[in-house]
């Protein structure tokens, strides 16, 4: 009983409980039909939210006001860059992935340079950057009909015993992110800056460098996410990253990361991503209209955040 109570005090557990309850409600409605397939589909789609969610988590952990609003435009541009570089050729897959990674990292670096050079809030800098990136993407990627190389598309959709390989690799990536956050100088510096930026500076943390690396990391993860999305959906699209703006922020907050900074939660990003995907699946299964679906999604998300102690985190 004590161990259960202790587990329930962990902020991240509520996102997994929410995902489980939504899944149970859906299979109860369908009479158990498609239960396994629903989990497989949820894992497949949650991967893309988790990747950008981890990047957003590091940015938000830097402290109040830090957020990357350029992710959707970044994802769209990187998907076009990756597909153009790969040009349908399996031998160019690695080069295309590196190009998408470099494209995203460049976007992240520019985001921070705007914040630093113009002394403007991150929310304004990254939003402004997103408009510029989107304009480039429209001119570069609009009408792009290049399909991913067959091997890359197969890899992005590859499953082993019903478990997507991308999900397995993303779990390994998030384990690495958790280790970096808690055990490496970079991660601990991010936490220190989020807890008290002046104290971190007095303790010898190179605040500017760490913030630069954090925004670059978020951009790079957005870039690789764009390439993987293009492979999974078998083509690039200017709007392919649109849904990941609010989703990347929602999974961070629902997952137990404090929006006040200084406290991050990697496992919660996975639970929150699964919760959001399964919630959408449940509402679609129930035949809920688009307007009501958005309203219910918002209310349920607020409920989960409140149950997880979100109110306290926001104070």
C-alpha cells in the first residue's frame, strides 16, 4: 500500500493512468475489438510527439518564458529537405537524415541568436522565426512530390511482434535523455538555470552557452522528427508538423515537467503522448464531432494536469 501511495506521488504516473483509462474506455465501447492494434497504432504515432516533446521539455526546463514555437515550421522544412536530399534513393538515406538534423539544428541556433541579439522574449523570437521558416518552406517544399526511399519508408513503418521499431529506438533515446538530464553536466546545468538563473551563473554555469545548446537541441530534434514523419507518411508536406505545436507543450506539462522551470520529467512525456493519441482515438471511435472533440480534449487535459498537481506547478 505504501509503495502504491509513493508511486501516485510521482507526477508522471498520472499521464500513464490517463492513457490506460482512455484505452480501457475505448475497448469497452468496441467490445474488445482491435485492442492490440490500438496500442500498436498509439505507439507508432506517439513516437513523433515524444521526440519533439523531449526537445520542448529541455527548453521549458530553462525557466519561465522559455518555449520553442518554431517546431511546426521546423518540422515541415526539415521533412522537405530530407526528401529532396534522399531523392527516393536508398543510398542517400543517411545523408538525408543528417541534412534534416542539420537543418533543424540551424533553426534552433538561429532561434537563440534572435533571443540573445534582440533581447526579446523566447516566445516572440521563436514565433517570429516560425513565420520566416514557413515562408522558406512554402517556396522550397510547396508541391514537392518526392517520395521517401522504399527502404526508409519500410523502416519508419517496421514492426517486430506488433511493436514499432521506431518506438523501441525512441524509448532508448528517452532513456539517454533522462541520463543526460540527471547525470551529465549539460542536463544538470539546464535544471540549475531553471531553478535560479543567477545562482547558476554565480556557480560557474555558462548560462548563454547552455541556453544556446538547449535551443539547438530542440531544433535538431524537430528536424529529425520531420524526416521520420515524411518516411512514415510516405511524403513531405508543408503542414506535416502543424499538430506538434500544442502537442509538444501539452505532453511536457501533462507529463509532470514544471512550467516554472528547474524540474523535468522524461517518463511523463511518453505517458502524455500515449494519452493524447489514445484520447483522439477514443473520441473518433465514439463518433464525436470535431468541435466537441476539441472541447472534450481540452477539458480532459485540464483534469489530468490538475490530478497530477499541475496547479501547484503553475504557481
